[in-house]
């Protein structure tokens, strides 16, 4: 969600005539889009702001803006701690970025504008997409749940749903531009429809995506187990372009802790969802989020989590050590656990999940998979000359192109046989007869985007250095330089 907001900030700036700063150049405007979900976001923000102060001192007219969740949470504290910041805006008024920069320039004083609720659905703002072959589409923002560890409801507000027609029009526009994959986004994606009173709206939306010609891959994140109904599983199973992938956040296997977290499902319901998904979509890869060391977690609670993880056979898991978020109910709970206890449990959980991930990945060896080739290659691509792609179930596969075989472009689809497995990725070094390329509209769009960006780029080769196929974006907007 945060990365997609960054695309909107870049889009707003570019629509107003800003351009990406050349590497090494001092930018005229720097925008930080902050996230408050992970620990230490504030330390990192103030560290970065501190580093920019001397740059700003020697660069008259340079402007710094801070937006996102941390800005929504800290508000005027940012201007107190870093008075050289020019504009602060929150999660509900991304669209105000340009006006705040302009006003600050005109009035020679910092501008702060934080709204308590959403004025305009952010998807109506211009968007500078990171990728031409794949795009995010917000279907809702905000969340009506009150998980006790989570800062999101207080920073993103109550759930607001977009109308299905608007969502489908945005997807169609993306597809018309060359994208063949979309990921539907929402803090609680499957409660979509709650605002306009249709409990079946999410399943219907998935089926409607199946009607869009040229759209080959549909994904969504993140669902909530409490509201995950069988009509959604049916829609996934019966809509060919909805991918066999599900991210289903567990958080804890202990029912006692789920209650304390105010997560309204229990582990039996969670496991039941997984069973039904696998019954209808046997090849689905299921991933999860787990928090270790929630206040009051006993060794017995943690063992229950390990048991549920063992039974769930996740293909991978995002694991987090609990840390307090000031302003959340869990931050004030008694029985906060010592760091050493949390660390030790965390390591046991990682070891278990790594084993399961490796075993599940090993089952893929010998299978034929279709990959959507990505612009980013693995860390070792410089040595191995392998390219990378995502399988239908979203597994990451690093692959080599057999000698003399056709080189795919990012956005093209290759079909090949998996030859090796590791916990976090698969490897395919196929023989020529086990490898084929399907050139796609998305690959054509990639070529066009490369040609448009300074007329420079011919498609990179398999032997290109890592990074030569497009840089890995972590969602930070680029540093734009004003022209004209
Ligand atoms: S459902 Fe997700 S976004 Fe909503 S409160 Fe819980 S953890 Fe936060």
C-alpha cells in the first residue's frame, strides 16, 4: 500500500513537470513516504533528514516533504525535530503534496496538513508506475478491525471501498497500457463491499477480473481469515486468471493470543480455510505473517504456533518479533516479553519455516512452470547470468537461458522445468527442449518504456550485470529535479 502511494507521489510530481534527478545530482525536491508498521521508522526518518540538512543549506530553494503513516502519527513533531522540513502531509491527503510545496515556497514557511479522513480516493491521482508489466490496484483503503498490535486503523482510518466499475476501469487502463498482471490491494482485501453492503463483492470482483481480455494474472493482498468466505475460494478456483497463490496472515497459532490480539478467528478456522483452498486449488502456494513474542505469550502458546505452522505447510512466511507501537492497545499490556526470549523463539520459528519452505520448494523440482520474467535479477545474477521470474504461484525462480535459445524481455512469459530448490527460491537450468518463450504485450510495453526513457536502452542480455535490467525499487519515490 505504501509503495503504491509512492507511485502516486511520483505521478503527481511528474504530472506537474518534475523529473527524476540524475544519479549523483542534488535534487530540488526530496519526498519521504514513511511507514510506521515496522520498528525504528522514526529513527531512520530523522537520521535521513539530518543527513539532508547540510545538502539543503548549500542548495538554496531545495524542498523536503514528509508524508505517509509516520507523518500522520507524529504530525507537528516532525517540524519540531527537523524544522528544515518544508511540508508534512498524512495518509489521507497525498494529493495535497504539490499544493503544500507550492505554498511553502510562496510563504517561506513550513506547511503541515493532516486530515482525519480520506477526501479523495487516492487512485484518482496520477500514478507513476514502477513496472509496465504488472500493477497494483487499490480496491479499498483503511480497516474496520482493531487488532491490538496494529497502528493501521488509527493512521489509515475506517475502510473505504471503491466502486467496482472504477476498479475495473483502472485495471482495463493498465491492461491497455501493456500490463498482464494486477495485484488488488486492500488492508483487509476480502472485506471489500462492507461499505456498500455487498458481502459477496470481493468474489464477484475476482470473477469480473476474469472477463478482462489480456489480463493473464490476478493476485490480491492481504485477506483476513475472519472474513474469508467460501465464495472467494470458489471464485479463485473457477477464474483461470486468478493465480494459485494466497497470503493468509496467521499471526499466532494460540487461540488465547488471537483473542488478546483481537483477531476474531481461531486456529481451527484458519486451518479449515487452508484445507478448503487446497481441496479446490491443490497447487496453491500459501504464505503467511506471524508475530513472535506478543505480550503474555507463553512457551505453550508458542508451541501451539509451531504446531499450526507445521500443519499449514506455508511456502514461506513473513515472521516478526513483536515490538511496541505507541498508541496501540498491546503497547500498554502487561507481560511484555524480554528480548532474549522473543529472539530465541523467533529463531526456532525461522528454523522450522525454513525447513518447511525448503521441503515444499523441493517438491517443485522437475515440474514445468510458467514464469513472468521480471526486470530485477537475483543478487548473484552477475556470476550466474541467470534471469528471474515469478511462477503462477508467485514462487521466485532464477533461470538460465539455454545456449542459442531466445532471450525473454521483462514482461515475457517463459515455460521451463525447475531443476533445484532452496528455501527462498527455485532454480531452473533447463535443457533447450525444456524451455520456451512466449513474447507478450507486456514485453512490448517494456521495450517501449526503455525506448522512451532517454532513448537509451536496448533489451539487456542474460549476461548483463545485476541492475542493468532495471533497478530494484523499494518504493521510495525518486529524487526529482525541477526543470524549466
Ligand atoms: S486487519 Fe490488518 S490492518 Fe486491520 S487492524 Fe488488523 S492487522 Fe491492522
